[in-house]
């Protein structure tokens, strides 16, 4: 019997070649009274698994790309590709000369914005407000003196001592000074309002913006040394558009955001593969998976963690769509004799169905009852009477076809009709 699968395009095809299987299902001795063209095969509960085989490759789950935090020159390179690094180790240092110019300018803007905000917060005691208050006080005093002088002159006019013209002149002066007092009060209110409302809000926002710009530049300056975010190995970054990458050498000019190098960890791995659209209905997240490969030792366990939503374009016209799948791998507590490395090929065996006490029978033991059902010819022991037992068929497994409704015993396998 061919037990499992051939792998074509990432999909496992179960091929079950069944002919005279006494070794797989038990002794197949002919029973007295049985058809000479049939066999009786022993069946019993056993562990049964239906699997889907895929091929893929390993990928580290901790792959971090380090990019240039600001425009500048590479001042120092302390590592090379493939080198093992510890978390926090300095990898590359950038020259912050250009950034320092921006930082000083941002600091000057911050000081100006802070000074303006503080001036408006203390506006009620500012020289401008004090000057407006003095103007109001002076206008009050002038008006008070003029009103007193007008009263005195009015009394003298009533006694015939002064002329009417003098009274009218003082009255006009009082009116003018009352207008001056009103204007001084309005000017005081306007001056006081300058330290409240929109003016104060604008100053507060400008201060917040200046603080944010200065803080952002300080954070960039603190990142002038690129540190390893985790323990692992240094790798080259993925190429940018155009296929060119920045050479990691002292004196090379880099722009903000350009990837310089990457660090991959060795603590967590996942396997990537593709599954054909016809097999998607068989899969769901959380399924157990067995992982093995030629480059690493042992067979490891894992779980199906993700099934792609969008298909990958088929290379040939008319080919079925394929969908990416991810499998997380449970690494053993003890280090592997031959450790995993990113990019290694891997064989994935996804356990679609598992039954600890399942029963599988040869396909030719199944018979149609003429009403859409299936049954088997069964006897509990070689000496027991023959019965027809209705069964429910399940998935095909290397041992045969899984069935329900049957207990341990013997089933009759019909002889195959020669082609």
C-alpha cells in the first residue's frame, strides 16, 4: 500500500492503492461458506489521522529592520552581515551634524514661544496694562478737576463775577475730558483682552508645537546610535524600489527612513507555504501541524495560525489560485542538534482529522443499499453469524476509509473486477 502522498505545487494528494491488505487490516483468511471471490479482513479501533501535506520554508517571527532615523552620514559601522549580536549592542552610528542645526533652531523657537506664552499669562501685570491703567487714572483726575472748576465758575457766573464765555469754555472742556475717560477705559479693556481668549490660545498652541518639534528632534538625536532590538543575527535589509540598497560603509550619506540593516531572532519561527483553493475548505486556524525538514533535526509540532484572504497570482494560465498559510512552530526546551535557520525548506503535515479510536476499512468492503446508504457485511468473530451493518463513511486515510457505526470484528472485502 502506498501510505501517503506525492507533493505537487504545495498540495498533498492522497493515493490509496488497496489490494490484498492482510498485513494492514489483520489476517484475511477465507471463512467457510464465504464467496471464493471475497476475503474477510479484521478491523479494530486504532489511531487514525487524515493529513494534508505541504512544502514551504522557515521564517523568523522576529525580523526587525533598522532604518536611518534622520538625514546624515554613516559615522561608524561595528557589525557585518551574518554576525551574532546581543540586545542593546551598538550596530551603526550616524553623524548628527545636520540634525544638531535643526535642534538648535527648534530650541530657539521653543524659547521664543515659551517667553511669549509666559508674557501673556502675566498680562494683567504687564507694562502695557499698567500704562493703560495710568491713562484711565489721569483721565479721571483731569475730569474731576475740570468738573470742580466748572462748578466754581458757574457759581461766580451766577453772582455776575465772570462772563458766560468762561463757563461755556469750561463746560466744553469737561465734555472733552469725559470722552477722553471713555476712550481710556475702552483702551484698558482692549489691552486686558489681549492677554485672554484667542491671543492666549494661539500662544499656547505655538508653545505646544515648538515643544513637540524640539522633543521629536531630541528623540532622533538620541537614536544616532542604532542598537540591536533583540539578540540574533545581522542580515541585509530588503531591497528598495529599483533593487538598490545603501552600502553600509563609513561616510555614506543616507536619508531618513532608508533601511540600513535587519536583525532576525532565533527564538521564534514560523513556516510559510501555499495551499490550493480546492483545499481551503479543509483548513481552519488552530489545526495541529507536524513540521520536518532536511536542514534541521527532529519533527516539531505547531499550529496553523493564518490563512490568506487574497490569493497569490498563478504563474500559468488556467492554474488554480493559491493562498498563503502560516504555521507557528513550538520549539523544544532543549536546543536542536541542527538548529533552524530562516529560509530553510520545510515539510508541513496538517492534521485535518484525528480519531484516537477510529475504524478504517478497505474501500471494497463498502456496499450500496440501493437507497443512498452504505453498509458492510460483518461478523464479530470467525464463528459468528454474518450481518449487514449500516455505516457512515468519513475521510480517506492511509489505512482505508474511516467509518462510523462499526465495532471491532471482521468485514467482507469484495473482489475487485479486473479491468
